[in-house]
C-alpha cells in the first residue's frame, strides 16, 4: 500500500498531511500491475472517502521498458477520485489486438511511434498526445574480440549479429530496418538497403533452425566471441559482471525506442487529464531523474545515463508501412522451408505448353526455385502417376527430405535435386493417382516434421484422380484432418497446372491442413505460382 498526501489543487504529494489516500485495490491485478485508486476526502476518517461518489477508471497500458517510471509518475500525479489500472504489455501485442478489432487502451504508451500508425492499428480511434516521453537507443554490443562496423547494413550482412525476434520485439524490428534508416547517411539507396534484409533474415533462420538465438541478451556469448548482439542501452546498463561488453554501434547513429503517448478517442475526458499529468511529470526534474534511474534518456537528453553508450545520433524511424512490409519479408525469409515437392508425372504432363511440355516448364521452375532457397532449407522430391512406385503404389521417391547443403556420395542435396528435375520429363506416363499420393506425402511430411521450419507438402498436378482403387476424396479429407497437429503444423499447398486440374479437390485438401491452393492457368504462370507456393507461410 502507498499513502500519498494532497497538495493544493488536488494533486498527490508526499510532503503534506494525508488528505488523499492511495489504495492498492485488492483483487485487481492487470498484466502484473495494480489498480491505483486516488480519492479526496475532507478528513482523516476513512468514511470520508465516500465524498468522491463515482470514480473515473482509466486503463493505462505501457511497454515493459518504461513501466517502472510510469508507475512512479502515476503515484505522483493521478487526479483525485480516479482509479488508474496499469497494464504492462509489449506494444506489438497491443497493436495486434487492436488491428483485430480489440479496444484501444484509454492511455497507451508503446515502445515506438510506428506502432500507432495505420499500418499497425488500422483505423483505430486514437490520438497521439506526446511524440516521445523518453528514449533508449538500440545498440550493437560485443566483447573484446568483436568489431565495430561502418554501418548497420555492413554489420547485419556479416553473419555476426544476433537479434531479438523482430516479429515480437520493437528493438528487433528497429534493428532490421536500421539499414533503411541510415541509407542516405551512408550513401546507399533505400532499394539497396531493403535488399540487405535477405541475407540477415536467412542467417537468422539458419541459426534458429539449429536452436541458436532463441533468447537474445547482451551477455549471451563468451568474452572471446566475435559476435554482436542487438540490445537497448537500458538493457546493457542492467548487465552485471561483464565489464568487457562494449557499445559497438556504428558511428552513423542508432534507432531508438521513443515511447509516444496515445489516448483513445473513446476514453473519458479524465484519461486526457491523466495523460497530460504523466507527461508533465516525466518532463519535470523529478521525472527526468526517475527516467535516468531506470536507465532511460529523458526527452532531449543527448548522452547516456551513466555513460553506458557513446550514441549521440538517433536515426530516423521509417514509416509504419515500410516497417510492416520489411517485417513481412523477414517473416518469409527467416523461417526456412521444409518442403516435400510432389510432382504429377502422368501422361498429360506431356501436353504442349508454350515452347515445351507442362513437365518441361515445371522442371525449369523447380531448378530456378532451388536457386532462391538457402542452404539450410530442407527439400525432398516425389513424382506420381498410377502405380508409379509399383503395383498399388502411385508415388515414387526421387530424393528424401534433406537440407540443401547435405552432402551424400560427394554431392549436395541441391545438386541432386537439380539432376532429378532434369530427369522428370522422361518419367511421364499413365493416369493421375492423386488421392493416395496426397495422403502418403502428407504422412511423410508429418513424420519428417522439423521445428523452426515452415513444413509443407507442395502438390502439383494437371489432372484429377484417375485411380479407381484409391481412397475417395471424403475419406482422404477426414484422414488429413486427423493427421493435422496444431503443435506440429504441416500444410498441404496445392498447385493446379492448367484448367484441367481438379482445383476444387486441391482447395479442400489444402483447407483441412491450413494450406492454400493456387492456379497456374497459363504456362507462363508456373514459375510465379511455384515461387508463391514455396514462399507461402
């Protein structure tokens, strides 16, 4: 329980006799915070609290880094007869909820302004009252063997940077877009800067696939390591026992968490009063001292509290739309694929399509597609037609699912798959054994499931099931649904080659497994649709 006095004008103070009581309301805990109830009364008797009549209840949601300082500000400033319910929640989580139709908190203090933009919260009814209440730079830190790069882009493409998940942390997000933020200063075009996300994301995905970087923290590597870690100035200041850690942020500057304050337009007027009081306090000498004590820079501070870092230049934050687009690209690139490609090798794949046959085009698309997949991607290849694998077995395995850099008999899996793709035009014959193959392939992909990968069966056909002895569509769908495990997700992605294919059946198979189905209506569509299917998540 905290007890605060009332100063003239009804604001809370700890210097005068007790005229305002700050109660910790038992039974109300919101996101780890308590509800603070401030009320005026005429005397010291508890019964006098009833003079408030009704109370204004204000929801206050704050990002983790600023939460402690804001709680102190609430204690010092909340108006009389007001209950403030603080909630510690990452801004990305709040934005996702709002974008899906959830309510905007009465007062919201996320970690960065981009989270308040339309790209993240849609048409949410909110107003930004303060662009920044405090800030903390995003740094690159390392030990005695680590080096400082000339730019964020150079550092992130070196393969030496570990970053918190950009989909769930604002520090990670800002690090991923830092090459765009610094582009003009380092003489790089924005287009070129955006391309740097590709190797950075793929390196991240490769490390995560090995179980590395699941949790990223400044002191995660040995003192002799040459790796760099993305962190905040505030987090670096909290590290104990690692005096070797240095701020190695490029001299061009650093992005920063800037903690704007937004108020819901549907909130009661008291919310704006509370918000203004909080902003005033955090800008006051006492508030600035509290921010510095929490390891944060107050508004206007150019230097680090305690000289933790040397950053004096804050890079501009890209637009919300640009950040959102980059993170979407990251999502596709960083999660490696584990794919079982299943190709129709029935006689109809010999039909003419442009300058070659349908199978010729598909084999070419497969070869090109392999070029864009990183070494840690896992790919296997089957072909199918009725009895292709022997009597009663419509599928034939050409290569099992392995990493593309897996070396067997002096050749990599990537090389083996390219050779198999070249052989496929000579394997076409017979009718389409679609349903049995789909079920067998899905079972194999489930058996070969790998965490930290996007696991999928990519099923490509130009026809309908023609095997009279195969499973029917309804039992097939039932079995696929039974095999689906939300904790070990495997999607079936269908590609219908031409209007002759049974797109409706592919759509149903995809739907019950959480996948998608695509139509390559024209020969020239095959490569584009194949790439879309492989990159889908």
